C-alpha cells in the first residue's frame, strides 16, 4: 500500500490528509513535534485570554484520526533523503515514504539582535510559545512590563493578549505608521489611534538595538536604536514576521529559497516530494501574490490541491482572488481583491470613514475603466462570496457602492452605513 508521509500537523498538512483519505485508501502518517493533535493556530490567543480552552481549539475529536485511519506520530524530523525516500527522526528512527508532503509552517524571525536568545524573549507562533508566554507573563505582578518588537498581525495579537491581563505594553514599530506597508495611510492612521486608545505605548519609527540581561541571564530591558533609551521590561515579544521552518532540509537535495521551492502543482525538484502552506515558495509569484503566503486559507487550499494530485487527478494550485481577515483589538478587518498601500499608477481609491473612528472602507478601482479591483473594510463585516463574484464579473465601482447592502454580513439590528457611504461616494466622485 502506498505510504503518504506528511511532516506538520497544521491546517495545510491536516487538510491534505483529510482529502487524501476521502479520495483513497492510501496509508497516511502525519508527523509533528508540536502537539499530539491538530488545533486551530488562529485561536491560540483566545486560550491565553481565557475565552477558550485548548481542547476547544481542536476541530476534530481525538478519535477522528483513528476512525479515518490517519496515523499520528509525535516526533521531530531531523533530515530527509529523497533519493532513498526516507526521513530520519531526532530519536534515530527512520521512516520510508512513497510520497512526502512538507507542511512544516513557519518560525518567528530573529535578526541577530544581541540578547535575542535570553530567557524572557519569545515569539508567538507555536503551542510551545503559548506555554512559554503563560510562564513569562502569567499576570501583572510577575510581568510588570512587556516590550513587543515588530508591527504586524502577530504583534497586535500579542499586545491585545497581554493587555487583557493588565500588563503594560510598549510596542516598537519600525514603520512610521502601523502596518503601512499593507494599508493605505488613512486606515493605518486610524489603527494608530485605536492602539493608543487601548493604552498601548505605541512607538512608531523605532527599532530594537539590543536586549539587556540581568544576573540570571533573563531579559531585563531593551535599548531603542534611534534614541538609545533603555526600557525596563520582563518579557520581550519578537513579532517581526515569520519565515519558513526549513533548516532541517538544508543538507537534502530539495531546492530551497526562503522556503521550499515549488511549481504550480506544489511539486519540489525531487520526485514525489511536495510542499504546501507557509513553508512553500512559488518559483514565480501568482499574480500580485507573494511567493510565500503565510495565510490560513491558502494553506487549506494547497492541502486540497495536493491531495488531488497525489490521488491521480493532477491539479494546478489556483488560489483565486486574494482575501484575508484580522482583528485589531475591537476592529475587525477584511480585504478582498487588491487595495495597495501605495496606489499603482492605474489605481484610484474611494475612502469613507465613520465619525466614531472605528469603521471605514477603501474601495480600489481602475482610473480609466472604473473596474472594481478590491476593498478593505474595517468594523463592517462583509460576505466573501459577494465580493468574489463581483471581482469575477468585473463590476464597476459605481455598481459596487450602490449594492454594498448585498455584501453586508453584520448581525441583525447592527447599524448599517450603506446610505452614508453612497452619499460620500456621490459627493466625492463623479463617475463617467
């Protein structure tokens, strides 16, 4: 019986396993050193915040795996030898495979800062990171101040988590406005204000120089590069992005860039070896997407795609229109299509912001053709399938603004703002 081995039990690897089982009777083994069972990584923060328990983050009951004949192995893969179709685990065990799926995800970035490996310095990606955080910052008596380095989505999550336990947070963001490499200026500025309104000490345009140790080898302070200021703290969160977790493959024949290089069929340069999820790097980016996408839904789609290929229906990975979602304290964010922080020469933006400074939208459209290109929405929930359809139909911006009510996904009795948005659009723009 053909043996499929999957390294990694995140959303990518588990989706691949589930779909291979739906399509075949192949032997499937999932290897993970992180946890015994698959859990929802996006829910990690809610465990710390007390909204959920770990068992609530597991989408499947523990008996699911045995029932579906998916073997789970707890272990760390030390090396892969494609020419022998074999991998070696850290405990010395060797395992043969017929087809291998690498789905090992990411690790938190470290950029060689002095002191980055001290006790009390950590990222927030794995379940082990969550356990470490519980030890480092159980309450505001043990942890009197935290410093977070890096202004991305993980950084804002960590700030919210620590904030719920009354731990003061200083947030060092290299850019001069939060997430302004992704968001247009008005949205980024709104988030600056929202973060500060939650009593976070937001320091924009600031970089970490070094982390200082106490006599026990534990972080006691950070030094800010621009000012030389020394900030006392008990924990340092390194959240300056993530990178593919592929160091164990460096001595294999598998081609690496930043991640594992794959073609449109998610195949590596080695026969019967595939890579999916955060660790996969397209040789050439798909459309406006990045070659590596550390996004939950793309990982799931890659898992579904590679399962088809492994089961005899060779399928190209086609992720469709870009979308994503996140939460910034009390503000929910969604994006569909493309809204660039720095407008392309062909691109125009329509912006609307509510007077309460927690709701806004930006619609991107083509200057000449008026074709709808994308939307960012903050504080107003929208339906993915509606925008996906409008993007496929190449609707114009006028149509989208006039039909926004069809896309609204807010619960009943929530205030609606379509009339205000349409009025602002009509006043600001004359559509030919």
